[in-house]
């Protein structure tokens, strides 16, 4: 088995089996006695279907029983969490904070703060140090890149000029000095524009929202530590996933390119839904079937050639024919 690390990242485009593989990894590690937390920050929440989790429990850690949730004979467990931006902000700011109308919108799934708050949530659980391994099921494609680059958004927002402004707001400085600061930063023009479009009430809520975020800046800035964990070979494993589909392979290569500044040598390229184990055993006598086998085999060989040219570590997971998610997870877990 691949040596588990503190943080393991599963990434890839949509539809390649990323969540199922991430869950199978959690099962494989937990069955060996490792204490594991599986987090999905994918708004699609495929994990909810696989493990029969309740949407009402999003944002709360749930214990997954191998017998109850996966119908396995072996008795073990691991924890799972459906990422909820709203619950993350409530944890750091309290119930009253998330009653802010603008934050209600921003903390919806795909509301704009998903990736940033995901970084905060992962940092929280890493800091708690309750788990040997945290497995991260990431959103597909560009949303995953947005998650990786969310540190840039945090750094941009908390530039010194904004810190000066909101520190002055917090301390109740003289109105004239604050107004001068606003003018010099260009924010006055922004607020005037917002007021002309939305009315003064919205501007008041807008300023309140920025103030709330600033008051909890320490949680956001601390979350930047996750980026260093992602880059650390001793602390993280990366799993880039593609299914047996040339387009998906190309998209996986694009993700790798965009994530290059974070990747280290311990990154694994997974070819999912591979037919080669079945094709090796299938020796049809009929010419029509033999031609089909040759076509499938050549396609697999083409994909493997691509992988061997571009990746150091390659894993293959065979096609699972069961339609039941729990069966797929359990069978894949044996391949780790």
C-alpha cells in the first residue's frame, strides 16, 4: 500500500470516479486501523450518495460504519464531512454573523466563498491533529484550481491598505481621517457606485460584511498554512485521476500543469475504469469479438503510453461492474 500522509488530495475532472476512489482510499486506510477523515469540498456532494449522508448534517463530522454504511463484514469506521461554507463561517464567527444578508448569499454552495472557506475548514482539521490522514475530495476542473489559488484571494483581500481601513473602522477613529483613507484607496468611488445602483441600505450591509470578514482575518490568514502542507512531500500525497477516455486524460494533464507549483514527486496518476485486467483474460475466438478486444486493448495502450511519458507513478483501477456505490467502493478499496 502507498504510504499514507497527513493530507491526501484527490483531483480530476467531473465524472472520472474521483469521489468513489477517495472513499475507497479512506476505507482501505481505516480497515488497516488508521484514523481517517474524508472531506468533500465538491458542491456536487457525490459523497452524500455513496455513504448515504444527510444534507441536513452538512458541515458536521459524521462517523461512517463499515457495516452500516457499506454493508461490509469487517467492523471498522472513519469520519466523513460534507463541506458547508455556511457552517464553516458559523464555526469561526457564530450564529449571529451568518445572519448577515450578503454572507448568506456568499456562503451558499457556489456562492463565491466556497474555495476560500474550504481552505479554512481543512486548516481547522489539520490544526486539531485528531487524524492520521485527511483525505480531500476536491471539486472538478477549474473549481479545484480556484481552491489551490484561494490563498491569492486571501492575500489580496488582506492587503495592508484594507487592513488599515478596517482597523480604523474597528477602533472608531476620526471620520475625516477615515474618509481621507477611503478617497486614497478608491473605495469611496466604489461605495458611491454601489449606492447609486442598490441604495444606501445595501452599502451599509456591504460595509458590515467586509468588517465581519476582517474581524475574523486570523482564521483566513492561518489557512494559508494548508498551501505549505500541499507542497510538502512528507506531509501530502497527490492523486490525479482520469478515466479511460482520452479527453479526460488531456484535462487531467491540464490540471497537473496548473497545479505544478504545488506538486512534488509523490503525485500519482490514476487510470480509472481500466479494462486491461479483463482484456488480459478475455481471448475470444470469434473474429468480431477479437476485433473489439483489439480496439479496446489499443485504446488502453495509447492511454498508458501517454501516462508513462508524463507521469512517474501510475496506478490502474479496473472497471467495477456493480451499480451499487458501496460495492464499487469496497472492490476498489482492495486495489490499494
